[in-house]
C-alpha cells in the first residue's frame, strides 16, 4: 500500500519540485551571487552598468591583470553561473526522473513535453558550465549593451584589428581578452563533445529498440522512429558545436575581432 501511494504521488512531487527549481533558476542566481560576493548587484540593469564602468576603467588603464573593479564583477559573474549551473543540474535530474516513468507508461504527450524541457535544461547547464570556467568572456556581451560600452569594445576591436593586420603585439589588456576568449571556446569542446556522444548512443539504442519492437505496435514504433531521428539530429548539432568551438579556440584573436565587430 505504501509503495502504491508513493508511486501515485511521485509524479506530482517531482513536478512540484521541477516547478520550484524553475522559479529558483530565474529568481535565485542574482540574489545568491550578490550575497556570495557582497557587491550588491541584484538586477540585469545594475550588472550591465557595473560591467561597462569596470571594463572601461580596465581598458583605459591598459594593464594586463584584471584590476580590482573588473575582478569584482567577474567574481560576481562566476558566482552567478555557479548558482545557475547547480540549479540546472538539479532540475535536469528531476526532469529525467519524471520523464522515464512517463515514457514507460506510454504517456507520449506529457513525456515529450518533459523531455523537451530536459533538453533545454541540459543546454542551460552546458552554457553555465562554460560561463563558470570563463566568466570574463561570458561577461563581455553585457559590456556592449550600453552605447558607451559598445564604444569601448569598438576601440578594443580597432586595436586588435591593427595588431592582426600589421603583426604588432597586442596591448596587455587585449591579450588577456584574447587568451580568455580562446579558453571560453576551448572548454565547450569537451562539453559539447560529450553531449554528442550521448546523443549518438541514444540514437543507436533507439534504432535497436525500433528494430526489435513488434510491427503491430505501430504507435510505439512511430515514436521510436521520431525520437531516433531527433537524437541523431541533436548528435549532429552537438558535433557541429564541438567543431566550431575547437576552430574558434585555435584562432581566438580573429574570433574575438568578429565579436568586437558585432558577431558573437
């Protein structure tokens, strides 16, 4: 009796937990990161403004190592991604635990919705791991959201363009950004590569299941075929992401220049 009650309540408890984690994913990171680092940034607007001011000061100083002001913002952004990545990981576990029994009970529509949400969560987890490992490059788009920040990035881009075309050494602050930008894309290579392998394994398993399923079970075979095609497409997408990031990591200066010119 106890097991039956648990089986009946389990989906509702997992769904409630998933809803709570989604709310936490949206609301908690700024507050927890601000508390962790003690810098008082609790909104997107304040982050953009603080990032623009700190980056402008760093760029004008022309030093190599990050100054205290910019390091403070980078530390916040690191904490932000740590919190958001942790919540993403927990949410992914809950969604998988919720999806598996739904598929077994052939509740196709609900299972498909939960699985789609799990894939989105997995993508968020990947992005937050990348942001945690390379917070400076992850922060640069925030700088460009204001006109003055965009102007500062344009100045950096002009100097990088000169350095690349004339073969002259880049300023110390610019070299820091180039190195970090290369690292930012390098860390995504194993992340996306692992995801590609998982999708490839899923494709093979789904195909084998499709071949061994009774032909009379047409709805199940149709679902397996669709799932197999989608997992194969995701494997191709993740493979493309892996190759693209590896290429960028190999030539970070030209890729960073493209970013400064408006292409991320």
